[in-house]
C-alpha cells in the first residue's frame, strides 16, 4: 500500500512545499514521526536555524500533533555532532521526586503493584526533563532566538491539526487510563474519540507554549506552572504522588559522556547511562563483528539467528547492570572491553541456539540481580542535519501511550517512573534500576550517530517502541554497514526481536516467512506485531538523505521541501508505537 506524497503534503503546513525533486547538495534535512513536525523543523532551517534549533521546533510540534508519544511533560536523550567534529550528549531523562523510596510502587498491603496498575495517575510521573534538555542544547548550539522555535507549534495548537490514525487508534486501544480532562482534548463533542482527519485545537497548550516562549524554560519549573504540575500529580484520583515544587525547581538536564566503539571500519556512538540503549546496541554489534554478516546477507536465516543470539547476551547484561550512574556503578567500560566482548561472542554458534542465557561478569561489575524488562512501546525519534554539517539525533518520550493519563494545560504528563524495576531487590542483591529519590530510571532510548572511515557522519538513527528500540537501531546499522542498504531500506526490514529465549518475528514481514528456517537453527519463535517506529538521516555523496519508518506516519523533508517517498505498510502502520 502506498501513501502518496500528495496525501502527506496535505498534512504539512503551508510553510513547506512538498516536492519530489532530488535534494541539492549541502542543505539541511529533518526526519520525524509526523509530517507536520518535520515541516516545523524545516521552517526553522529555512529561517537560518541550526540543527539544534530545528530539532527543538520539531519536538515542540510533535508535542502538539503526537501527544500520545512525547512532549514537554516527558523527557529525552540528545546526541549532537558539531560541524567541528565535537560530539556531545544530553541526558534530559525524567527524575523521581525526592520522596520516592524503594517501595514507591507498593500497595498499602505491602505487595508490589503490577506495571499496569502502577501506570495511571500521579505516582508514575517523573520530573519532566524535555524542556530543560532543549534549553541546554539551545544555549550550546542554538542560533535563532528561543521564542522563534515555538512559533510552529503554537500555530498548530491554535489553528488546529488533523487527527492522525496513530492518535485516534491509540486513544481507542490504549486510552483507558486517561482522565476525563485529558479525554476531552481528543474527543468529539459527544464524548466519543475524534475521527481520523477531524480537527483538534488545543488552546490551553498554545497558551502554555506561548508563556514558555516568552518567559523562558524556567517558567515551567518554578512559580504557578510548577504548582499546577505538583497539584495535578499529588491530587490524582489514582496513585497520588508526593512531588514538591522543589523537585521541579532543582531539576537539571546533564551532559553525559557518549559511548563509542569501532564496528568494522565505522565508529558508532550512542547515549550512555541512564540510557541502556547506547551500550546495548554497541554490545550487539561488537559480538557480531567476528561473523561475516555481509556475506550471509539480509535474507539469511543464519544471519538473523546470530543477531538474535547477540541480542540475548546484550539484553541480559543491560538488565543486570545498567541504571542511573549517579546512583549505581555501571561497568560501561567493562561491558565494552574487547576481551569481555570476545568471551561473550564465543557463546554464539552459527548453527545452534543457546539453551539459556545468563548475564556475564564484565570487568568492574558490582554484585547485582537481573530484573525483568518492564518498558512498554511508546516514544518518538527525530534526526536533523543543517547545511553547515551539524547533526542532531533525539529520542523523546512520555513513556506509554498518553503517559500517566494526566494533563496540565493540554499537555500530557509522563509515566516514566514505571521504567524503574518495581521490586528493589531479588535473591538478596539490589537491583540496579530500583526506585530511589532523585534517581533517573533506565531507558532503552538509543539515539545513535555512525561515522564513516573518513571521520564524517554517515548515519544518524533512532527509534521508538520500548525495549525494541535497541534491536531496531542495531538492525538499521547492520543494514547500512554490512548489507549496504539505504537507511530507508534498513529501517523497513522486518525485525527479529530477542531480549530473551523466545524471539519475536515481526508479523507481516519477511521475518514471519523465515520462522521455519529459524526453528531449524533451534530458535523458539513467536510471530507478533511489534509496532516499530524509526527515523534516520544519512550522508550519501556529500548530501543528506532522509529515511522514515514505513510502519509510521513519519517522513523526511529536505530544506528545499523535497519529501522522501515512502512505501507505507498498512497493517503495521496501525500497530502500537
């Protein structure tokens, strides 16, 4: 099924004209999960903004048109490459209130809540970090005034936007926990969910964005706005919190060191803890480096079996060791140590599947207990390059669909604290990702930048979809590096997702047809819809080329208005993010 560029162009504000011409050399590019948001970023590039400026404008527009996935009520991770070669990362992950303790998600009878029961209401809301991350990035590499970056989002929220299939379907399928106030934002006058294509206006959000544009980011974290957030979460009908205005006022986004490895002749760099995305992607790649992935090719069941086995090993270590580095010792250096990687890789056989997988003991590893993955699909990703050679990859989220179900001034508040492991210890050992006051929960978000042998950016890629993010990004890199595919074709490849013994073959893709061959290699496989969503830009022949996931509503738009043509996958497009 194809979605024409004309149909997509109808969703794009008049500030960007969608064309199919070949992008000119040395111009910017924006890839995002919604055409209106990508167009907002292009508007800022055309106004002379940097890649950082365009990324901020794109994120703010996503806040309006894709409220189920991200916004200033959530958090983000940034990877930024400056034209001078400098690489930096920003941790704008949400943070637990100071009052949070190890039994934050326990019922009054002393039993731990299920993940599902912990999500709705105030207790799951972390101190939002996205806006602080934008402000830190803008101070470092913004060119346009702060207020200018808000103009597209304010315009969309004021004038209205057409409800997308993802928003409407998500509301129907995953909106059972949202409050009546939140439901009104996305409902018809009779209270039913809006129809696809119906116009949604969000004047309260427009006013909030205007205040932040005029008064600056601090206005969100102190004063009346902070009090509104605290009141909303502490008086929630379900799971009221114990957040204070001091928790908001003291929040800061942080520069963190990136994690990088050499994979074949490429340098791959990702986000360090508290994201587990970077180190886990790098482990998957390095454990596969001794195998001839290029020779096997993208259609080889053996290649995908190797990918699954490497994934299992990396996910096991990630579950065991990764948490907020300000609270727990994370042995990142040991996890990427060549000798340790070689020992882990030696466990992988091309012809058989491991009977069981346990975490390893990397150099410097503390005593820990492995905890189960509790993340749910959600989130959004964007990638931006400007004409000067600056590149930004950002993954941003409110966690699950519509976050906690709470809104303040038309903006969804996250449920990010359910990314913590609810039970703090197991078998007498502490869990690295346990709840603690002021701590940031582990994430799978994996904005990634890949450098070619010439030292220039070859690829910027990221994804949405809970813990599948890691596998999606690793798959995309293997597609580009080993299988010589375009970023677009790499993203479109069906996924084999194997965080544990059972591998999930993505329904409706070539991976489903591969199940018998995988089973012959000893794989236990279930066919399932995974709801993936990735975005990327790549440098080919000195120019930027965009890519967006055919499962999503995403697009890539060049600075001159050229829109990447994408063959949509109808059934997968309706899957959860």
